C-alpha cells in the first residue's frame, strides 16, 4: 500500500490503478474495482475500512491493481478532498482512443 499522506479522518475511499492499463479505479461496496468514482465505497466505519484495506492488499498481491491507497472524502459533497484526487476522478487527460499499441510503434 502507498504511504501517501492523508488525514485518515472522516470519510474514506480506496483507490488504485489497474495493472493492465493504469486507469484510476475505486473500490465499490461489492469489493470490486470500478472506473466510476460515483460507485466508490465511502465510509468512516473503521471495521469496514480495515476490510477495504485487506481487499486492496489482496488485489495488489494478485496483480489486479497497483498503488492502492485511501483518500479523504469531503463529507458535504462526497467528492475527494485533495486536488490530486479531484483531478484523478475526471479520468485521463488524453484521448485513449488515439493511442497506438506498442507492438505497432516503430522504435
């Protein structure tokens, strides 16, 4: 798990990146990963946060995701508290449809 600094108080969500393509994902109430932040499990329950942590560690060990860490969530809006996380919710800043697969690129 990442050692990025966060307050760790108030509502929390668990985020990571997919191993295959590096896209941002959030853990859902079904303990699955979603690219849709609106589906993220957000909680202040310490027992549930422990379960989320266990799930994140397991999925990182099983190479499903990388860079797993908790983020602070604004209680009033349900949105990430930090600018970095607000930016990540919006998705890639490039058009993924225009990417050329590596095997096609000439080196």
